[in-house]
């Protein structure tokens, strides 16, 4: 729904500062619940882009072995727990 709203309202051209401002203006006209949905959709799209970056890195053989990832996560977790109990 949001994508359709913006694609219908905006001229067909490369994004620039003007079209960004138009999007902001349209978004400000949405009801608060619709604004929240739009933000969530944008966050989901950003997450998908970040995941695709990782997928492409793995396809190029640039991945990190799973055990190494979990060791780093455990170390970060332990550090956060240590800091929060001070």
C-alpha cells in the first residue's frame, strides 16, 4: 500500500533531494499508525539489503565459520552481562 502511494505520487526519475523531500511530505500526511507501518516496512527493507550483502559475501567465500561467530557472540554477551552487573 505505501509503496503504491509513493510510486503513484512521485514522478518517474532518479531519486534526488527533491523526490526525498516529496516522500517526507507524503509520509507526514499519513496517520500515525500508517507512519509506523511505513517505518517498519523501511526497516524491514534495510534488513533485507543487509542480509543480501552477507549472502553475497558468503557466496564469494568471505564467510566466517559458525563456531567463530558464536564465540564472538558469547564474548560480547559476557561483556554486556559483566558491565550490567557493576
